[in-house]
């Protein structure tokens, strides 16, 4: 593992801790309980995708929550900078994690294939 990869993983780990803390301090009650599933930084650590936990959130609320988080992005980035003493923070983009849905669909497909094989 190279030095750049280590720095990238360390930044991702720090952001996974700081972003939920910053979100919980926002004035909008709708976003307080949102969990951060993962943070993936770009190669140069200038951008980061924040994957949010979609559990307990209705489909029609998701765009609204993303919109609120995008509005508060500057405050969240400032919180991260202040806590770590960074000169700059990666530009955050928010989206809901859909990996669990994909895994469930694949499991259902494999179960269906297995049933057809047994017939």
C-alpha cells in the first residue's frame, strides 16, 4: 500500500466519524438521524462521496434530504476542517447507498435459479 493510499483511507475514516457529528448539529430535524454508511474519496482527496443509510426513510423523502444536505454541505465541510485543523476539506456529495438492495435482488435471483434447478 502506497503512502497516498494510506492518506486516502485515513481521510475517509476521519470523515466517516466527523460527518455524522456535523449532521447531528444541523437545525433541520429531518436529517439528524441519518447514518453514514461509507465515504469514498477521489484519488487526490479533493472530492468525497458520502453514502447515506436509506433505512427508515421513505422514497419521497430522499430527494428532499439530499437537497437539505447539499445546502448544508459548506457547514459540514467547515466542521470537518475545524475539527481536524485541515486547510481544506474534500468537496462532499451525498447519495443514498443502494448496495443492500442490489445484494437482496441478487440473492433472490440465485434462490430462484436454485429452485428451478431442483425441479
